[in-house]
């Protein structure tokens, strides 16, 4: 049975004005993200993928259309309502980690919990659980400068999941890592999806990173142009490699995925 959508984007449009010129970033975009899906967004620079991610995460507002996460229409929320909603429902993973250098790994992971009505004991329990999930309890007293890039990103992921959010949004999470560390981070994201049924939306330029997702949406000039579904195939010698099932996304609104 197909999971119910946790994210629904309906007729989304985003434009900016520069003087008398109107610049379209996203045009009449409609999509559903089922609960527990690992979705990748790909496209060239300027395609609108990061803008779409930011709007789903409540960091930006559409010019028109609706964004529904769970049962809440976040595109109608005020700035104050969005800030409270993000604290509880969205975990962010950034390309450059965004850890505070003067804080330990433990303290960095604890930061989002300071905005919630939790006791010190409750915060400690959730921080230790998150650090254990990313296998970093032995580094919790280290500051970012004492950690490798891969370890810093694992701290970033622990911070993203410590509030048990509805969504994890990841903007180029492997973009600053070597290939082995990148693989480790992608393995961890897959484990979070499989083990905790987390919904993950990831922006990436890297086809290898995108191949770890269940579904890839390709954007060009603010439109969904293609959907691909990576899946492993086993060759004659037993090795696995990635292949794709390609679906063209129709232009008409009535045919777009709902």
C-alpha cells in the first residue's frame, strides 16, 4: 500500500522582481512526497531546486500556490508561526555543517532542544540518543575543529534528528566531503529512512548521491521535467550497479503527480 503524502505542493509559483522585470523561479509546480520517502531534487544551477527545498522547509514563501505538510498549510502561516513550526517539524542538514565552533558536539546537537519545553534530563536523553544513532557518543565532548568533515556532518545529522522532526531537509549534504565520507553520510541517511521511517528531501548535484534516494525529481527553469527511480541491478558477475527508470513529467497541471 502506498504511503500517504506527508508533503503536498499545489500549483506552486515563485517569482522575484528586479526593477520592472519579473523573474520566474518556480512555475506551477505540483508534487506529493509520501511519508517515509527519501526524495532527491536535481537540476542545474538556477533550476529552482533549492528554492523549492526552502519553501517546503518553511524558510521561504511562495508567490502563489499551497504547501501542506502533514495537516498544516504552512504557506498560510505568519513568520512567527513558521519559526515555531520549523523548530518542531524540520531538521536541517547543511553542506558546510553550520556547527558553532565554541560548542562541543553534544552542545551543538542540544541547541534545537533549547527552544522546546524540555527538562535538562529530557534534553540529555534525546541528545545521547541522536549521537548514538550517528555513532558519535565517543566524540560528544569534542569541538568541531577536533572532528573530521565526515564526523562534523554526522553531528549535523544528529542535530537534525534530535527533535524527532516530521521532515529532514538536506542541502548538498555530501558536497564538502571526500567520497568515503560521502558514502558514510548517505548510508546514514538511508538508515534513518529505513529504520525510523524518516521523510528526507535532499538537494544534490551528485548523481551518485541521488542514486541512493528512492525517487529523483529533475528541475529545469523552475519546472519538473523528469522523474527517475534509481534501483539496483545485479550484473552477470554478481556485482550491483545503479540503473534508472525514467518517466517524463507532463507539462499540463492535470497530469502532474498529485
